[in-house]
């Protein structure tokens, strides 16, 4: 399902344009982006540790909202269990949206980290899905490193803009260890 324009006076579209420009560098909302498959891939990664936490689910719901996904996809995010056949979902997404494979991996990592715990199972699932989309290890690690640096910068920004708040509220999630060989052997 692709995004909607709606009859809201354009504010949803403007919000989405800001989001896509600031996060992905797109000057327009990507047309034809299959939101349902995108959120499935993201939530499959979040479920790799056996559960989709409230923070992970909220990340995906808000991603759908700010991305101007159809209402059905927004609602779908609230209940999807992440248990679909990974490879089928990834192949379907990749067939329709090959230009967004790096973005979906970025969003999957962000979602997994939303609860503050990007564990070995989630990391292994993200790596396997990335590789199945043809993304190299160097790029996967580069996206992961980018997210960690973004979190550190966010912490600094929040400290500067909110000096009256306790600083422990802004601590970025620390990088986790790399997946072990047995974690890398997990199949998608």
C-alpha cells in the first residue's frame, strides 16, 4: 500500500516531506513505496529476540504516521506479530522498492534500538535481511555506526536544549557487541 494525500489541507503531506527530506534526503515523498511490506520487514527484525516491545511497536506506528502511510498500514502496525516468512516479505519488498533497501534496513535498526536494546538476535536478523537484499557487510556496519553516532549527537542536542532536565534522561544507547558466529548462522 502506498501513501495517501488525504483531505487534511496538506499538513500530513508537508510533515512527510519534511521527514523524507531530513532523514533520507528525498525532496519528494517516494511514490509507490509499499508501506505494508516496509513495516513487516521492520517488525520482523524487532521480533528477532522473541517479542516486539512497546517501544519498538510505537516506533513503527510513528514511522507509518510521519511517512504518510495509509491508515490501514498505521493500524496494521498496532497488531502485526512479526512472524511472517522473512524471505518472502523481503523479496516482495525488494521487488517493489529496490531503491529503498538501505532505508528499510536503517528503519529496522532504529526500531530494534527503540527499546534501548539492540541485541544479538536483532542484529543477526538485520544483518541477514540486509545481506538477502544485496547490502554488503561494510554498508550494514556503516548504517549501524551512523545510528550510534546520531544517538550520541541527539544526546548532546537534548542536553543543550533542555539544560533544566536531568542529564540521565538523555543517555544514548551504547553500541552492543557484534553478532557471534552462532548468531550469524540464524536463517531468515
